[in-house]
C-alpha cells in the first residue's frame, strides 16, 4: 500500500512539474544560457527543421498533449453544480 501511495504522489509531482515548466517555458527559455536552451529544446521538441525563416518541429510526449490542450477551455475550472443565487 505504501508503494502505491508513493507512486501516486510521484505521478502528481511529475505532472505538476511538467505543467509549471510549460507555464513558464517562455521566461525560462529567455533567461537561460545557450546550453540550457539546447537542453530545453531537446526535452520538448523533435524533428527540428528550418525552412527559410520558418522553424518546423514536432512536440515530444507529453508536451504534445499540453500544447494541444493549452488553448482550450477544458483546462479551466468548472462551475460548481450547486450554485446558490446571489443575495
């Protein structure tokens, strides 16, 4: 039972880490040294290609799902089903 709790906790910590990384990716990238930027790119992207002035790439898992769902409202909290009228 202890191992199950530890695995569950580790899963949520990893998920939280990935979401925070994705949320702060722009700031993190801009403030990083060149070798750190390469590490971030290698961690998140694959099949990098430069066509003229356009960069083409594919997201690595799980960043592909984060990039796909980030602009959607599915990430937003839902309203409570027991809403009370305002008084």
